[in-house]
C-alpha cells in the first residue's frame, strides 16, 4: 500500500519537475488546462466524501478526489512573491531590503538541520528555518501572524463589552482612479488619516462621544478604478455612551474627514460613501471574517490570507499572485503585486491607540517577527533534514510538497522524494 502511495506521489511530482525547476511551483493542472478553476470548482466539486481529517471533494469532470484547499498553495504564492520582488525592484534593494528572499528557505544561525514537526491531529510544519515576518507580502507568514492579531482584537472587544462599553466601526477611503500611482495615493491617504485626528474638533468629538481608544486596520485592493486603499477602525466607546447618536457622529466626523483629506492633498471630492460608521454588529462580522480568513491552525487550515479574495471591490494582493500563478503571461499582476509590496513594506497593518492594548489585554504582546519565528505546538519530530538535503528541497521549491509527503508517508516518503530530485 505504501509503495503504491509513494508511486502516486512520484508521478505527481514528475508532472511538476519542469516548471518547479524554473523557480515557481506549478498550479493544479486542471486550472492550467482550462483557465477557469473557480467555475469548475463551483460546478463540479459538490460531493463531500468522508475523511478522518480534511474534507475531500470529487471533481466529476476528471474523477479526481481533491482536498477542500490546496495545502501547497501558500508555498507556491510565496515563490511567486519572491519572483515579483526580484524582477520589479525599482531601488535594486531586493537582496538587502526584503527578508522574503530567505523566508522558509535558509536555516537559522543556531541550527544545523531542519525539523518537520507534527502530530496525528495537526498538520506538519517546519522548525529551524528563518521567517520573514511580513504580514503584507508573505503568504506563509501572514496567516500565522493574522491569526494572532485577530484573536487579540476579538479578546479586546470581548473585554471592553464585558466592562459595559460599546464598539463601532469606522471605514474611511479616498477617491482613486486607474492612473493613480499607489505610493502617491497611499502617502496622501495615510497623511489624511493622521491629520484627521489632529483637529481640535476631533478632540471635542472624543470627549462628546466617549471615544476611549481605537484599533485601525489598513487594507488595499486593485480593481477597474485602480488601487483602492481603505481603513477600518474599531472605536471603543465609554460605557456611559450610547449608540443612538451614531448618525450625528457620522455627520460631524465626515466633515473632519473631508477637511483632513483636502489638507493632505487628496484629489477629488469625497462622497459620504467614503466614510461610514457602523454599529457593533458590523464590528463583530468584520472581526469574525478576519479571524476566519486568517485562521492558522494545523488541523483546519481551510481559508487563509493567501486565499482571501477582494470580491466586488477588486483583487486583493494575494489575488494578484494567484493570477500570475494560473497564467504566467499575466505579468501585469506580478508588477502590481511588487508595487504593492514595496509600498507597504515596513508599515504596520494594525495600529492600536496608545495604552489600549495593555489596558485591555495586560501587555503589548509579541511583534510580528516574534509570532512568525514561533513554531507553535511542541509536537513530535517527524523527520530531520540535513543541510545537503535541504539544498535539494530549496532548489526545486518543494517545501509544500515535502510537508505533505512527510505527513502522509513519514521518513520513507521523504527519502523517496529526495532520491528522485537528487538524480
């Protein structure tokens, strides 16, 4: 049985050899053949089969039995991101400026081997590798970081509401057009966000409406009208405040937002749709959505940051990576992702107001890099990989496939994989 399973693994890997050697892992072959993977999934993947671990689906057009998600996708997207940042590097600083070039590829300085850890009820993962900690560009690090951040936000909201406080969500954006350069647009937008809170009128609103703190999340999508930066801010209101005043509060704050945008050099007139204030129900839905899309656990790793789609508002940054992965001729998507990654590099995705995190959670918590460097559960070691063996895996971008092989077939499966690619 094991020999047959290993042979199937070998055949699948053989199909990927040529493209894998080019530096970018290949997409699923059915998507490459049709170019319509999403429609086929909706049309054909409708039969759920019983599984002790991950739900499986049947593609009736091919007879293939497929997982609900592709466990190697995040590794493929990471490889595409490295290509994008290496090719479209306006300042020629890729080798020094972005750690994604070494993320999950190079061993840490204090290690001389790579370990694959895992357990029967959790998926295999690596220990001993360097992590970039980029929440913006890395499809491997981002899900792990965002899982922690989503949990922190949920805990803060729960603690504040337990104390009798209220939460509302403020959404802000600015006019944008297809011709806009992201760096210019983002600079104006973040400057407007900064000036928005500098007005004395905002300080009066803080006192009048009992705003005691905030958590702001920065996001961006790309669509028919170009880049669309926007910010979602959770406002924590004093327990003595109510929510009946939200319409009045929105009118007053929108006037401040208009003035801040004008002072920041934003081109175009803001419409009321560029500024919304919503009650706690919308906050809960947003945070729950954030937690699901950035879920990172070893057993039910179904929907993650690299799978998030921009929806009707356009393509998310990881959508751009997927576009190039499915169609290598779509170099525009590759260039757009590089533009985004360099513009957002070094920025914080979540910004807590001073003292709020410590007030509600008791500490400032770990940094993104510390979260990315953590290895999670103290699971048993499934396999140890030497420096020479890891060089083979890295050369062929097989990090994702290796985890699956070790998870299903242990060290013998790993040996079969190494023997094949060492030829």
